[in-house]
């Protein structure tokens, strides 16, 4: 965990130093509504350098550089979750780092370099925000719940399903929020700023750290079918156990739940 925190803070420093350069940065489009900047690459390289120095035998799955094989440990790295927000100066982006051991999420860090909010979680040891223990919201009824989400802009094949789900929850919750950085949204569920979250078409590096944060903060994380294959499917639903049941019920009523992206 200490290595992950050091790597996240290093990446955060790189990101903040470049914040005012948004219009002048070199930016490439990987796909529709999927951008990568020189800052993403610099932050990712810094993270990998720190991880490799400490654990040269571990595997890595990073957003920009892809997969590097290793032993029983696998690091999930999103060096700048919310690149589009960052490029526009919209203050909602984060660094997300997690590691699994034999397929089970083991340590997780989500770092907001603007607010200097550091979310951490260790398997079986709880979740923290800036060193203080956090818990998920205790709300159980959808009509009083604030739910986070994200639009499936990178996967247009999910749009019809998502719109049906969005309409259903828009009519049955206290409000929906789409801020544009899934890892930070999940961290907000872990500390109770959001009561729940769902999104389709995500990648493992988007959700690995946030999922562990929620689990260690007393919540549950599933796919839209209620299973535990969210890292592979990219469809994620999260909340406290009671609210999750109501959230899943509404999502299933809206349409098909299987949304595998890989």
C-alpha cells in the first residue's frame, strides 16, 4: 500500500504541474470520446517506474501501455482517470492504482490531486480517506438516494440499455450525478458522498481500486446481473447491501443486464 500511495502521489504531482497547459498539451484520440495526453503517459511511466523498482516480478495492466506479465500479483493502473475533464480544466479527475493477488483485489488507492484526497483500502483492514476510517451510506430507499453514474460514450452499443436504465432511476431516485471519473465516483460511494453508483462499458483499471474501497467500507460491488464478474464485464453496480438490492431490481426492470465489453 505504501508503494501504491507513493506512486499515486508522484503521478498526482505530474498532473497538477501540467493543469494550466490543457490547451497546449499533445493530445491523441484513441477512439470516439477516448483521449490520451502526454500527461497520461508521463504519469503512467512514473507509476510503473516506482512499482517496478519495488516489485520487478509483478504483472501490470495499465491503461496506456497495456499488459505486462508477471507472477501472482497484478497491478491495475489508471494514471489519469478523467482525462477529458483534465483537458478542459474541469476539477474532477484522479489517479487509480490497485493490486490483486491470485485474482483477489488486495490493495487500492484513489488519489484526487486537486483536493489532495487520498482514499486507501487494504483487504480485510477497512478503507480510509486521508487516514480516517470511512463507511458507505446507510440509506436503503432509492427515493432518498443520490446515485452516481457515467455515460457509456466509448461503447455506443450500450447506449440504448443505458438510456432505459437512466430513465428508470431518474424517476425513482433523489438525483443522479455524472462527474466523469469513475474511480473517484466509486471512492465517493465508499465515503458516503454518493449512496450508490452504476456504469456500463468500463475497464478494469477504472474500477479495481474503487471496488475494493467500497467493499472495505462495508458496501457491495456486483455486475448488473448481481454477479462478481464486474472487472471482466465492465458493468458495475455498487452501494450498501440493502440499497444495492433495490438498485439492481430497478436496473434489471429497465432492460438487459449483460454488457460484456471484452
